[in-house]
C-alpha cells in the first residue's frame, strides 16, 4: 500500500498562504514558518504530519501528496480547514 510523509502549514487566507510560500521560496525554513504561523497543532513539530496512506487525509490533500513532486512546496491547497502549503518529504 502506498504511503507518504509530508509537512504542512495551515492558515485562514489564500493571501497569507501565498506570502508564506514566497518566504519559503526565498530561503526561509519551512519548519520555522510552520511553527510561527500554522493554526494546526502539527505546527509545533514544524508542520510534520508523519506517515499516512491514501484516504487518511482530506481528498484535496491526498491528490497533491500522492501525485506532486517531492521536496517542493505545493499550494495554496484549499480544504474545509483553510489554506495549506504542503511539502511531500517521502512517498512509496
């Protein structure tokens, strides 16, 4: 069965999501941004979600995690929770 490891940052607006993505692309550490800005409890761990399989996350999340490029920041991804930046760190 497929599995992936990913980290994410959850914020309430697309504008904030885009601004944070720009900061990361300009060299700011993903984990530091997650700790400072993410509204998800995983933010305390730098946004790390650990390992999970298809169907364990919301569909919008799964679509990116199980098809997107590894070690690249994806997003904004809109879900019922808000706007996410995603980084897929491993997939098998």
